C-alpha cells in the first residue's frame, strides 16, 4: 500500500467499478415483489438541468447517498431514482439573460424556435450536471433516470390536468395574479418575496372626502371609495357619490369593514384591477374592473391621456396634474411584494388563468399528516406546513413562458369563452392556449410519474417512497405540492419521511452567494481534498432543519481523517494474522465496544440523525479504534485477529459517509470478499 491516500488515483476508478457492477440498480418492481426483499426508495430532487453544482446540491447528494448506501448494505433493495428538472421560469430567465448579452430578446423568435433553442441549451448542460452528481459519489440508479420533459412524463402530467378538469377541480377565471412586468409572467403567491420599502403616502382630495394612497397612478382605475361602516365620520356618506379627480367620473362611496379606520384619512380608493383587497371589495359590491396598467408595465388605453407612460412616469405626471387637490405627502414605510427572480415590485393584474381548487387536495394532505403517514424531520416545520395547507388559496398554474409543458386547452373562438381539454387539436378553427404549466405542477407529481414511467412493476413495488430529502426552503413550493398531487393521484402519501436540510452558510455564518464572493465551489474542493473530505465536512455540521456553517478549513481537516483511515489500514494489513493472543480479556472488551458502536451508529441512522451518526463514527474510529485499539495491539493486549475484524467492521460503518477511501482500502485488504459497497452491514 502507498504511504498516503491519494484520492486522485481512486475516485473515478472506483466509481466506474461500482457503476459497472450493477449495484446501483435494484431489481425491477416485478422482480422485487417475487423476491420478497424490502424496498427502500428515495426519489432524488430533480435539480435544475441548467444549474452548475453548488454547495446545496453537494449537501443533498451527501445525505441521500449516505441513506441509500446504508440501506443497500443492510440488504434492502435501495432505489435512488435520479432526475433533472426543466425548471421553467428559472431556465428561461437564465437563457434570456444569455440572449440579452448577444443583444437579442425572446421576442425576436417565434415560439417553436425559442423552445428549440432553450432545449438545446439545456441538453448541453445536462451531461455536465449528471457528471457532477457522480463526482460527489452519488450511487443513484442511472438506468432509471428521468427528465421532466420526457415524452412519457409530459403525457402523464397532461393526464393529471385532464383528471383534475374531469373532477371539476380546474377552472379558468380572471383573477388578480402576481405579475412581474419585467419577467413577463405571473407567479403563485409562494413565489412573491416581501421587501420593506420607503415610499410616500399621498392624501388626495376627492371632494366629499379625502383618500390616502401609496399609488396615486392607479386612481385612473378607481371604481369606488370605501369607508368603514362603523366609522362615525363617514357612515352617512355611504351610498353617495364623489367625482373622481382628473377623470371627472362619478364613483360611489361604499361601506366595507376591511377598511382600517386608523389608516390615513380612514377613506380609501378602490381599484379592483390593481390591488388584491380592492378586488375583494369589488367582487362584494359588483364594481367595475378597470385595468389601467398592462402586462408590459405601461399604462393602458383606459388611462386616457396617460396611456403609454410607464407606471413611474405616470405617477409623476398625476401628482403634478393634481395640483392643489394633492393635500399631503408624507414618508411611509411598508412591505412590498417583489419578484423573487428580478426583485422588481410585483404588479397585481387581472388576467385569465387556470386555477386548481386546492381545498379538497389540501384536506387529504392534512389527513396524511394527522395520521402520521408522513413524518417530517426539520425543527418543527410540520407545523408550518400544516399552517400553509390550512390557508392555501387556489393554485394558479398558468405561466406566460414557452419553456415548459403547454397547457392542453383549446378555444373555439377568439374570445376564449369556452374551452376543450385535449392533447391534440380537437378540430378546425381551434386555437391552443399559449401558457405553459407552472414548473411545480409537473415536479409536484414527480414521485408518481417517475415510478410509473420506469421499469415493470416499479410503481407498485417502490411507492410510497420511504424518504424525501430536500432543503427546507422548498417545503411549500415542492414538498407540499408533491403531497397535494400525489395523494390526489394515488390515494396514498408519496413518502413516509421528509428530511429537511438547512442552508450551508460560510464560516462566519453568512449566506453564500456568488456576488459576495464567499460561495465555495464543491467540485474544486473535491479535486483538492477528495470527495470524502467534502462529504464528511458537510454531513458532520448538519442537523435536520437547521443551517450550518462550512468552509475550506473544515474540508481540509477532514482530509486528515481520510488519511487516518488509510494509515490504520496500513498498520492492520502489515500485521500477520497468526501472531496472536496473549490476553483474552482485552479482546473481549474490544468486541463489546465494537458491538456497542455498531448498535449506536445503526440506531442513529434509523432515526435519520445523520449528522450525529457521522460524528459518532468519526469519534469512535479516531479516538477509540486508533487511539486505544491499535495502541493496545502494539502492547500485545488486543490480538491481531480481533483488530483486523474490528477494522473490517469499522470500514463498513464508515462506508456510507466516506465511500471512496473505505472501498480503496477494502480492495487492498479484503478484495476476496467482493466490493465493500455491497457487503452486509454488521449486526
Ligand atoms: Zn421579475
């Protein structure tokens, strides 16, 4: 054996050996049912096909790979099903940035050309993304790999929409949606971030009363003024009319208890087309919806002389034109909804969209949580999930982008009053909906569609899956949606356990970001210190649901651990097994300790305490096996035979965490017994 462990010699070679041996591929569902073997399934969160590997990926690969290797060693049919996501808006956003650099925009191409261009772009990056996962040691079953735009997946996603429609759970309606005029698409409420901003509160004279507003430009679309019916100052004005300044149009004064008597003057303008609360008041009072801001972020024809102006310019002009009807301007800080991609303020706009009636689906998901059919590890986040499920609004699944699965809806006329749900064009004169599905609508069906469109009997044998492991930040976007849609489709919860990992922060606890320059590149660290060192550094800092800190120093430190394992191997292998026993009592003690370590690590992994399990195996190997065991052997108290046995067992326990160095030594010492990756876990 070489003096030091050199990861560059072993990693790629060992990965190829594992891959070729077929050990990553558990039996087909049909074979599994016959064999009676226990399945253990993880569906890999489909990373954005277009994303280079970052530290978040490195963490999820490490944690999931540890569980998969552990259950494989236990003799179970361990299936880790990998895939990638087309990531609709995210990818189109990146692609549009690339176009912009070339001086082009998406509007320079027709739909088909643009789609094809993005497709090719994503294909190029897919190979890179998959190789990066392999570099991290991911022992996933690549023969079952799926992409969210595979034709069989697309077909199933479309069928789900049809089923929802047949069950009366889909409707098309004009509602206020969260629209980003820069990105050119609507978002669900979950994709809107909130930022505190300093703006002004303007008080405007509407004649009979004065109203306070942060958005004077939307007054062009006012259809009423509202006061609280309990407000003594205004109560007798309800039912009367005011003249809208600048437009000179008569609008009614309505009473509504949602009006906060303490805010501004206690009277507010009602613009149903551009504010969610006003929309509600509008529906209750049958008010006219007048859209004055368009999807392009400019004032519409309804804005009369202000048509064509940007929102900001229109505001300036209106403030000027109001003259002495503008009574007061004072600073005002409030929370503003912004686009999670480009951080521009979200414009609530009325658009016709497709919605899923969410309550029947949410009730079933809540039931699964009540019955503990799905249990969540993640520092109390099951309560948050419950809260979301109890308060969900109908899910807007329309997105105004081309990169995705086109909504299978056809209209028989230009006014789009009636529609038919169909994959193919239903007849002459029909036009197809141009919107695509929200990307989470397809990834929300991931556990079902990946298993249904795979090897024979896979769905029947491997569903419900055992573990869903992902970042807590996508609990509402993804985990919740998978519960909603998978239970709807199959009647069963998609996973028994959810393990939520936290964010990996830098050594000072700051969020890692490219722009701050503090992001670590996992692949660089793998190349420098070995994949095992990076994996160990990541997992040893992690607790479900909590953020952890990580930096290069930690990884560097873990290289010492890999060397420690290697050097212990060299010591063990150079000892002749027949040079034996002097004191039986120490051997007995050694065995007892070894069996206690096995029990502890097994227990922690069964309880999904993966960080603690890694610390235990690290400490026991270093401070007990090496510091005490090897020393006692040198003093002829522990026999060579027993030490060798102990080392072998420790290698199996260490393997899920540091797969490369353990397999490399195994092949030096225990090659006769096959591959470590498929050796039985000690009892
Ligand atoms: Zn945006």
